[in-house]
């Protein structure tokens, strides 16, 4: 059995976040000791590690909830988990593409060699979105 502090140290998840995951129903409320301290099992540790790794990969709480549900039903098709991960990958790729457009635009406007703010491309472009070359 692990205290919430031990669980936090082993997983790298902060104590308030562990409590939040309990409130969200991502991890089961643990047993309590006679002193009313939370006591977690190896299953709780494993589940929290799963959640932590999923969050590190950027999965949303709802995606994690779905993946945890699937993990409790090993007879379900792996395609269900792949579907969640594939949608997340598509979202990540979309964000990367948007960030690349943003990067190009910022590189373009920071090449400004105006001598003063009155002719500064950064200021002009921020004031008039129509001066942007990309949609970001």
C-alpha cells in the first residue's frame, strides 16, 4: 500500500493532481487507513502511471477516460484504442501545421529593418491581420 505522497513520488504526479483525478473518476477513491490517510494499491499506482504517461503524450482527460475503459475490457478490439490515438495524432499534426505557419509568419515580420516603430513591420502586421501572408 502507498500513501498519496509515495504515489506522487513514484509517478511524478503532484498530490493535488492525484486528488483531481480521483474527483474526475479517473482513479478510484482509495481505501483509508485508521488515521484517514489515503492508501493506494499497486493497481492504483499502475493506473496513475498510465494516466501520467497519457498526459505526457498530450491525450485529453476524455481520451484517457476512454482508454482506461478499454483497458478494463481486454476482449474489445484494439482498433478502438487505435481510433482514439489516431484522432489524437491528427489533432497534433494539425497543431504542428498551425505552429509552422505561425513560425513562418513571425520569421517574415521580424526581418523588418525599419529604423523606427512608425515603419515597423511587427507593429503594422499586428495592427492589420490582412498584412499577414499565412492564416494562423
